[in-house]
C-alpha cells in the first residue's frame, strides 16, 4: 500500500477515517501493520495490501469471490493481448484516452490487476485497484513498481473508500457478479466526484441466447466442482471453442458486408486473438462463479436509474455485451443515449 492511499481509505463498518499502526515500510510501500477505525476495529495490512473486508453478504457471494481468487491465482497473466490497451478499449468504447490524464481512478473489482498499469500509463494521477478476493495479492505484485497505483482488498457493496473523491470509476465484468448489483452501482456512485464518470462492462442477454442455453445447465454444476476438475473441463471445452474461433468462424462466420452468418461471429472473432491458455481462462471464468447475471438493454437502463446514475453512453461490444457510461444523477435531469431518453 502506498502511503498516499490513506487519503482515500475509510473504515467500511463505520465510515470513519482509519489510522495507520505499526507500519513496516519498504521502498515507499507499507508492507505490514494495520489500519484502525474509530470503533477500534483493526484491519490488517498483509504483503502490501490492506484487508478492509467485512463479512460476505451471502453464501453465493462468498463462493463467487473465493472462486475468482482461485482463478486469478491460476491465471495471473499480466502481459500480452489480454492485458493490452487495445483490448481495454474494445471493452470500453465509452471511454477515451483523455478520460485518464490527471485523474483519480478506481478499478472496482480489479481481479489480477491487468488494467491498473494501463490506466496508470495513460496519465492517471492515482489509480486504486480494489477487489474483494485474494486476487489483490497478484494485483499488488503486478503493480507495486508503479508509484501512482495502490491496491486495496474491499467490497463494492461495503467500500472502504471516501465518498466523492474519484474522477473515474471503471469496472469490467464485475457488477453482474454482485449479490446486489443495484446496491453496488449506488455505492460506486457515491464515490464519484460530482462531475465524475463511471463506466461498467456487463454481460448482455441479447446475442448470448444460444450460448446461455448451453452454459446455464453447466453453471449449476461447475461452481461446486473441485478446482482441478473444473480446470480439466475448461481445457477440454476450450479445444472446440478455439478450433471454431480459428477455423469455421474465421472462414464462414462473417459475410462480406461484415454481418454475422454464424451465431456469435463477433465474439468468436474476438476469441481468435487469444492464445489457447487465454481461451481456457475465458471458459473457466464463465463456469466458476455462482453469481452471474445477463442484462437485457431495458435492465441496463433500470440498473442505472435504480442506482440514481444518469446513463450517458451505451455500446454493445461484440454484439453480446454492454459497455455503459454514466454520471451521478442530478435530480430532475434527463439524458439521451442511443437515441432514447434515459431518466
Ligand atoms: C470476471 S472478474 C473481472 C476482473 C477484472 N475486472 C478484469 O477485467 O480482469 C470479476 C472480479 O470481481 C471481483 N468481485 C466480485 N464481487 C466483488 C465485490 N463485492 N467487490 C469487489 N470485487 C468483487 C472478483 O473477485 C473478480 O476478481
């Protein structure tokens, strides 16, 4: 944890400031010690990361977060296309490069931290990566050399962060895994500065109908499998997925005019940029969590409205997901997105 992180941290239980105690520092990082809230509750700092988590809100959240912690231990990649700026912007066409310079940025649900370095390189003043799972330790290893990046273990549903301090919050593939996505979005909204921007990438229901009909039954079973068995199953499933992405979909997936001839042509086209191991990780990622929602467009609108956020831009990467940006709602204001009025 960088010392400057103290400016942003709060006790998640009481919302009070935290006091640093018994700090052991190394090269500008607080490696060990604890943070104490006003109630006297102590939060340990282990291997450079403060653990500001409270109890999970449900057993499904507990399973989902533990599963992702294991996933990022197995797939701790930090380089290549899967962690590239190019890929970042294909998930987030609603963001631009000039959203970053000089800004204080939160990556909410940062996983193994693959985007923290990209956000820092684009000129962010400070980048905080937060995740509920033990993946924070991989995030920390991947970013400890960056003076403007720090990593915190905490939950979006009980964020240990000061309200109103972030210029930009980005959250890729996280909100649909929350036990209570509206609450999560609302909590994130309170962390934004008044003119701040939030961008989330969500699974879409439209464009995923065929996929969901195959994966939903597997999702009932897979989160309960031992890790090694799930990894083996993911490797086996990755073979036809990889072959289809590189052969049938490449040859016949798309018509000359760019429209898809085969189902999910855009998605398989994206998968063809990944290595085989990345495809294994993508399959594993789909099968491991208990909590995963797929949003229809009207549900995306409702998510933002219910979280009291104003939706300002919405795109549909690869035709089967939503990339959505918004701001804190100013009461009574209306915004327009994709040609529709959004409350
Ligand atoms: C599919 S991964 C995405 C990780 C990262 N955003 C990326 O694009 O590589 C979802 C992440 O959300 C995290 N997560 C789930 N529930 C969370 C919560 N309540 N608060 C913070 N992070 C959470 C998981 O631990 C996991 O790392």
